[in-house]
C-alpha cells in the first residue's frame, strides 16, 4: 500500500538536498553514499526503488573502540 510522506528540500553548499524519511531509508535498505536514479516527468519526480540487500558499512569506523 502506498504511503505518503512530506519531505523537506534544503541546501548543502551549492546543491539542493531532499531529506528522505527514516522509514523509507530502512524499508529499502538504503545506505550513505548510495546512488539513486531520479526521473523527472511532467507529472512529478520519481525515484524508482526495489528492496535491496542491506548495505555493508563502508569506511564507517564509528563502532571501533
């Protein structure tokens, strides 16, 4: 069943950023640095996603003691 979220468009340096809700990130197993395809059409912006395997932590040393 489709779920509707309201997202925020913000800036980071000279780029624009769309913040995705955590349930979307978790539900599609998205990870930092992962590239997504964005399709702009006359009737809207679409990011086609399918469920993916969990992303391995890459260069994340936050859990090293």
